[in-house]
C-alpha cells in the first residue's frame, strides 16, 4: 500500500529499510511516553535532601552515556547533516533515536542513588513528545507524497520539521543540565536563583559562541542581507544577558548579600551597555555602523572578575 503511494522511482530497498527501522523506533519511542517518572522508592533519601547518599550505579552511568551520546552528539550532528541535505542525516537520527530509547528504559530501571520528584523526570516526557513529533514528520517527508493535497501538507511539514530540528539541540541541552542537577542534588531552595543565573548565562555563552562561529563560517551572506553590523547582534545578546543577570542573582524579598550586589550590578552594566551598543550600531540614516561597546563590555567584565577574585 505504501509503495503504491510513492512516485515512480522513489521506492528503493534502502528506503524501505530506512522507513522500517524508523517505524520500529517510533513505535518503541511511543511506548516510553507512558512512563513519566522514576518508580524507585525514596525511603533512603535523608530528610531535607533530594537525593540518597547511595553511589550512582552502572545502569545509571549507562543511561547517562547513552543519553549524552544521543542528545548531545548525534541529534545535533543529524540536524546539521539535514541542513546540508546529507544522505547521512536519516541514519544518524535513527541511531540517535535507538540510543535514546534504550537510555530511557535504563533510566527507569537503575538502582543505587535515588531521587525525589525532580525537574529532569518532569521534563523528560515533553522531550520525548518532541522527539516523536519530529520522527513522525520525518517519516511523512520520507514518503515523498507530493501530489494533490499532500503538496500543501508537505510544505507545512517541512517547515515544522525544520523548526523542531533546530530547537531540539536547545531542549536537549536543557534536559542534560537538568540531569546533572538531579544527579548531584543541588540548585534547590535559596540556591535556585543563582543556579538559574549561572546556567542561563553559561549556556547562552556556549550557544552564542556556536551560532557566531557558524555565522562567520557559513552565514556571511545572511549578515550582509540583514543590514546590521556584527556589533548590533553582540549588543543585543549582551542586553538580554544583562536583564537575566539583573533579576536572577538576588533572591528578591530577602536581605542583600555582598555577592548579590556584585552580580546584580554587573547585570545592570551589561544591559545598559547593550542598549548603548544597539543605539551606536545604526547611523543617522539607519545604515549599519561598527562600535567598540561589545569589546569594552567583555574587557571590563574580565577585569572585574580578576579584581573581585583578588579582593
């Protein structure tokens, strides 16, 4: 039946095998959505703690290894391969999905360290749903149904498949951070605000560095078409980071500590400097202009960190 729906020449043995494996993985991944939390008892967790003192056992280490490989390496690599229309896009995504399904089951059948209700387990079903949606759209696009109403549906499916694919590495990174937080049992109560600030800022730095590296290597034409100077984008990110740092470093409603004042002040400097950089990035007629504000912000931030470490 599927073969009759395909245009002439599209059905090959390799595609049949690819679709069969993808369908099997989709079915296996669908069954994992019904599992939304760890079923391990938490009687070994001391009062006031969120993890038990038990060591991380071998199965949980395998879970970490499988998930880090799938979500941290294979899926982002597969996304890039998809952008360049590589024939390795589908095999890499299939391998990543297979590892993810195995890792999912390992994560629910380990011993050793126990965890109370946590954000890693709560976010996992949503990430699985995102993965299943991506696989479903990928399978539909792989069928090459382009005649009749499928032509309109296919255009929408291509767009959604691309958006989810680009968002998936970000969601994967967030889930891996949640996993580290859960495994080590920190970022709770009074420490939540500063954990959020540091993880958001650090992740933003990593992500921004990756994006800018790709833009410098592959996106020069887009930068030229945008009509914006590189400092415009730098200043925009600096302003956004400053806003996050300003309102997350201090736990509002509680007394101010010395480090709260330091970090919040740095956040104010960043968003104020970012807004200044945005203003200086445009000339009187809207033409792009270069400026030194982003470089000064990075320099002064590094200098302030050195001085604070000495003090």
